[in-house]
């Protein structure tokens, strides 16, 4: 096997006896010829003042050694029947470090004085010129050069990174910097030559929306001009929103101008890691009157001609049909921007819906039509017609939904019925219901849910407080309406304040669980725990959650529930090195941690430069294409309770991953349950979160499987047991 091949020609038992029991570092030696061919059966000796050991290379030219931290001289001595000269290099190993060393054996006939290695100088610039402080990463793409080095641009001219003593071969070089994207290239390093390369970093951009409103009336202001630094400008649409598709990340400043209003400045921070649409709200003060106001135009002069009235009536009917189709599309395709016919909308469907609601409202006003009947809005009408002191019931499904006004007897409600402050709603088995506010917010009650709805003043507006006493509540805030924060959900365990978001609240016996699907929410309570944190998080009273995150607000009456949730995965952040309880499983002898199946050319080492949290991450590289039984792997066994739900969380960074699922995580012995699979391509640190059920198993394997070409960093991994009443 691979382990025996590294130790030949000496018996494995004798070699193991030479290694100290506290060996925590790992050294991999590569031996190649001047033209990059691997050399087999080359004797390798490792020596320091206090320790020495030896081994020989396998058919791929490799030999591996577990060593204590020290400075070593590594010598390669070819067999007598191979006409090569010996070679030696020094290497220093830190405690817990994994390192590679390359030895190039020159043929006896090689010219005297020939240089074995090459070097390259990389300079980095962005759109403003030469750039200081970029991170430059170089990695070998040939197997015998498959190591990685990182430098930051510096030096005499301030913009370069120089890599010396590189074995000849093909390398991939990338550069990145905060607020910028990536640039990279491939280059062949030749022995005895100095190469050069210039990389251009593009600005990293994110979308931005700016809503503009009248400070007094709180109405939208269409046609306002929004300018931001770096020269970008846009005008607000009929909903008072200006959209920018690509704005450089960081602190941005801007100003808004509109006829009849004072010019107003604003600032907004666009975060590099944001996975949501960044938005800003700007309120404009009306210009001060310097002359006498113009008398109001008599109503008679605004009268429409018959031809104009008929044309507007035709437009109104057409807009109402489009709006009804968009609303139906939202019910049929909740996760996609499609209408009732399955056609994709030109922009965010919610923006389209708000646009046509506004058109319908203005048309009805011009035609002198009543908004709607006072008791109930007609089916399919615009939300702008819902009074601000009412909520409208929609999407009633099943026959076990009941509602009541404040102090009234409970009864089955009707679709489009209007309710006032103090109303209660509850759903039974296989029944759901929803209601909307005049601001466009939709609240959906899942099965067996009970809420009370109260309108309360909040600053210059009013908000609806939804107090959930049982069940599951989904909230989707309207992103373009000025009242998108008009719903606050509370439970006995705390308060959830929205920040332009879509989220779910579930009230259970152990506490209130909150999942955020888009945007952010702010939680307030006595005992709040993030369900995907590393280690043992302490309860807090205030917590902000972003898209993809979840937390639980615990019941403070139960002492048991105040205990922090435990991360069952030991050393999931690799702060204690690449060591037990991480192992290869039953595939190879201990203490090997990373195992290659077949002829897979993959490596695992610690990276103390590229980390998400703490001081280290796991760095994996695979040079072998996907094929049956060709993979690299490592695992950790975890004791679990049967038939319980568990949450798996990890942070990953990917580079040049050629296929979806090239790296994935399995939790069962047959590798059939794989909760997490990384996507193809390049991505910066990204959080992955999935839940799974332990079934009839009392032990699971957290197994990392790397089975296609690419490079991955893993950090801050966790497996946590969810509350007993958790349901998918």
C-alpha cells in the first residue's frame, strides 16, 4: 500500500520504532529529474541534531514522514543503477505543520553549474494603477510542483511579489485584494530563468437600490436623480427606486436631486461578503417657498375627455390583468421571478407588482372610481387599496382556519376580508392562511399556528405586531414600499425586527427558532443562541442574523434550555492541527489522516494564511479528474442520538473546482447521505448549512470526500444537535 511504499526498503515496524510518539508534523518529499519526471526507489534520509530517520520514494516520486518540530537536512541518494547526482535541502517544521520539499536530481551528464530552479516576479494593478498589498498565490499544476505559496505585493517599487527556487513546471498564479475580484494566469517556469507577470484586479461590485421618499408625506418621488461616487447615476422609477447593477464594494457616498426638493446627500456601506441586495433610503425635504404658491387648479380643468377616459379605462383593465397574473405567478412559483404563464419577468417580480399597483391606483383616482368597498377588497386588486389601519386576509387553504376581531367570537374568515387591530388568527391541521398589509408585507401562517395581530405606533408610522404563541410564521417584506418594516414578530421568547427581509419564525417547546432566507433580522430576548457557531457560543440578548443563518431564542423558564448548543465535531477549525480524532478511517494505518484511493493525486495540509476564523484552515488540493474509486478523503466519527435532527455548518473557499460536488461531505457508512456539496468554479469564503436526520444510527462519520480537480479551503465546521421538536 501507499504507506509501505514510502517506507521501503526498511520494514514498517522498524521504521515506526524510530519515530517519536509526539510526532505532530508531517513532511512530504518529492524527488524528480531536471525535466520533471518522478524518480522511484530513491533513498531519503532526514536528519537533525537530535533525530534522524529514513525512507524511499514510491512510484510517484514521493516519501512521507511524521516528524517532531525541528530543522532538518533532507538528502536524496539515487540507487547505484540510476545515473543521477545526490541532492540535499534544509527545511524547518513548526509544531503541527505540514510541508513539502522538492529535490531535483541532475543526471551525471548535466552541464556543470546549471541552475535547477526558476523564479517569477508578479506585479499587480487595479483600475487606478499599481496596487500595494494584494495577495498573490502561486501553485504548481504539475504533480511534482503541486505545492502552494502566498505573498503580499511589496518590495522596492511596492507592487510586486517574487517567488524564488521554483521547480520547473506549469504553475497557476492568482491575485486578489479586499474590495476587488480575482485575476490569474498560467505560466511555465523554466530552470535558470527569471519570469515576469502582470495581473489586473477588477473592482468587486454588488447591486444597490436607493429608495427616495418625501420626508413629510412619506410618499415615493419618481424621477429623482441619484448620483454616487465613481460617476454612476440613475433616476428613480415610478416606485421611487433607483437601481444600480454594479457598484464597487466599500463606503459609498451619493446625493439625490429632485424638482421641488432640497438636494440631499447620503452614504451607504456595500459589504464584500453581502449575499443580499444592499439598499438605502433617502428622505427629501421640500424646497422652501420663496414666492406665493400658485392657486390650485379648479377640478373642472382636470376633467378627462371621453376619448381620454376610454383609453385610461382600457389601460386600467390591462394593468389589472397583468397584476393578477403576477400575483398568481407568485403563488405558483414562490422562488422564481415568473408570472402565471411561467414567463420570466424583466426584473424582480415584487418590483413589477409594486409598479402595476401604483399605476392602477393612479388610474382609479383619475377615473373617479372608488378605491374598493370598505369591508373587503375585491379578489386580485392592488394592495395600495388596503387601508393603513387594516390587514387583508388572502390565500386561505383548508377548512380549519379561524379568526376573530378583538373581543369577538371566533369564526371562519373569508378570503380578502379586512381585519382590524386586536384580531386573532389560528390554523389547524392541513390548513394555512396569509394576510397582507397596505405596505405590501405578506405574513403566512403554516399548520397549527396561532397569532394575535395588534397595530402600534412606531416613530412617524405604525407597525403591526404579530404575537406568535404556537406554530410557524413566514414573513416576506416588500422591498420597494416605504412600509417594508411594518411587521414585527414577537413570541414569549423575544422580538424579531426585520431589516428588509424574508424569514421564518417557529415557536416550539424549547424556544423560538428563526431562519433568515433573505436580508437581515435583529433578535432581542434573554437567551439567544446562534445555531451554527463554532465551539460553545454564549447566550446573548441581541443578535443580528443574515441570509442563510439561524438562531433560537430560548425559554428562560427552563434551566436546561439555557445551556449553549454543543459542537459535536472536534477541532472543526483545525486550530489543533491535522491530527486525531481526524483520520482516514479503515482505509489505511494510523497515524495517516488524509488517504488517496487508487492513484488519486490529492493533498491535505494546514494553511495559516488563508483562514476564515482562528489561526488555521484545512487546505485541500486535487489534481486527479473524476473517475471510479479515485478520490482523497478523511473522516471523524461522532456519537449521536438515534432519529434526531442535526445541523451541519462549514465555511469553504473554492478555486478552480471543475464540477459541482467535486468536494462533498457524507455522514453515513455507505456515503449515500451527503448533506453538503460544494459548487463548481471560484468563490470566496462562503457558509454552507444543511440539516440531516441520524435515522437508526448512534454513530455517524463526518467524511470529507474530494473526487474531482480543484482546490478548497475548509474552516469553522460544526455538527450540532437540534431541539427535539425540530421539524423539516
